[in-house]
C-alpha cells in the first residue's frame, strides 16, 4: 500500500516562529504536493514538486517555502508563522500508470498559530 | 477542469448499498472521473476513477453513463466507517495537477 506520512498530526506554534512540516512517501513517486484546507475554502495548493530540487508555486505560496532534497521527502516551511496560517496542511504524492495517476494523501497536520 | 454537482448530504443504513450520484455534464473527452473521500479530521482518501467503462475495486464500484455526463459511486455494503464527505472530481489526470474539491456529499451511515 502507498504510504504518505506527515511528521505531526497536531502542532501549536507562536506567531513569528519558523515551522517545518515534513512529508515522506515510500513509493518512489516523482510528484509531491502541499495543500492547505480551510472550512468553506476547500483545498488550496501551496507548492508542488516534480522532482528532486524542483519546485513550483501553487495558488497561495506567500509566506511559505519548500524543500525537496530527496525524492521521498518534501518539506513545507513557514518562515514566520502568522495566525492566518492556522489550518489543516495536507501532503500528497502521485503514483500510478502514466495517464492514470492518482494522488495519495497523508493524514494531515492541524496547525494552530497563537 | 469540468464542474461537478453532488447532493449536499445522504443517509444510508448500515449494510445497505450507498449510491452517490455526481453530475458532470461539461466533461471533456480526455477527462477522467475521480472519487475521493475524507473522514473527519483525516487526509482525503482515493477511492476509484474511470474514463468510460465501469470500474470496480475492493472499495467501490463506479458506474459512468454512456454519455459520460453523470456517474454513480456505489459502496456495496456500507459500514459506519464509511461515514465521510465524498468528492467527485473530473480531470485529465491528477498526476501533475492540483486537486480541487467541491463541497462534496456528506454520507451518514446509520446503525
């Protein structure tokens, strides 16, 4: 079974702190994604990566950065956490036969910024 | 990506089949129909997807109409653990494209 893991299920941070969210997948997937999910706003793409050391901005990259030094690991960094970054953060990776790829999600990290 | 329309909520008795409809009348020829679900406070879970033919896996069956303008996800024997929000998405592929969930259908399985 595909496994996507995230470093924390719940996290509480203070405004201004630097926050690292880690995501690891064990299926040798090339594509990885970071989303945030908020009530009434659905899923919004923050960043994605097609390969090691490659990254592309999604719809809402402001206030975030990412790192992909190894294929299996995709990290999301909040440079200086703010209260409006309180959210559920979801990591996903893509696998399957070409043309039939599906996204597999991690369990999510619920971040509270005080 | 084409827009989808789903009922806001549905109830189903435990052990019975749950049939969740989705309308996607503007679907393009190269777009697949994907179904995901999200159990409260968890990450979305992929269920099934198809292009034209009906599909079945260990979780569910997907029935796509001949004109591809609508589809139905069938959970053959619903359990309490199937209570979740179910999302229908149409997309050429989700390999390199962000997923966009609509509001989905909230399925409540009743004991």
